[in-house]
């Protein structure tokens, strides 16, 4: 008796195999491991493309964020490869297949920079202020450092935000600067210029 096995994707329509999918990845591991050097060749070997990549060092750890694109079969193969890399290197990898059809919002991109004494709730307060007004946060970076001339820690943040068109920009700016005055935060809110 002869049994012929077909690959799983052989039964899928060719159109589905050609459609591009995306995979968002976060990876966290010890800085010494250099796991990025393992992930990037896997992207190539699985015939996927990198749409975005970010990596940063956090104390003795490294965090990486990638957005990968490929067809269904390529993404599935890459996910399997990531599982192998995760077990072999003892790192943490999380993946998510984002929705492809996000509505494009008409927003005004702004840069928001703050500096204040290092307090636990500053970043939380700022993000709450923004979310309460339905302002999207595209990116946050921040760090704590020793201020020159004094023995006090200072925390600075930089946000990239998207302000919806229904918000009156002058009123928002005034309201935000009043909010910062109450919390003793120095802030700059300005449009992103290209």
C-alpha cells in the first residue's frame, strides 16, 4: 500500500500563500548572549523581510523589537525557528500577528519632551493625560541620570504622539503646560517637522 503525504500548504490557495502577513516580535535576553545574531539569519533563511527593528540595552539585558513580513508559510516557518532559538539560548520571545487593515487616522504628529526630578509617577501621569484625551502614543523613550552640579536624579522622557484633528492645539498646549506646572515638570510640545 502506498500513501502519499502532501505538505499542509499544498491545499491552500496560491493566492493565500502570496499574501503578505506580518509578525511582531519582542525578544529579551542576557546582554552576553547576542541573540540578535541568531534571529537575523533566521529571518533571511525563512525568506521573510524586516520592516522595522529596534534594540536597546537595559542593565545587563538586551531587548529587541522586530516587525517581520512574509507569506503565511514563511511566517509559520519563522515562528517555529524562533521557538528553537528561544529554547537553545534560554531567552524570552513573544510574537503577535497584528491586524493588517488598521484604519489610517488623520492625526498631527508631535514630539513631547519632559524633564523632572525622578519620581515614580511622572511617566504614568503623562501617559494618563494623553490617553484621557485620546492621543495615541507611538513611541516612548526615557532615562534617569545624575544631573550636573547637583546630587539629584533627573528623569527625562521623549514621546512621539499623534494628536487627533478634533483637539484644538492651542488649548491642548495650554492645558498640558498647566498640568506640567502642577507636577513641576519642564516640557516641550512641538510638531514633528520633516
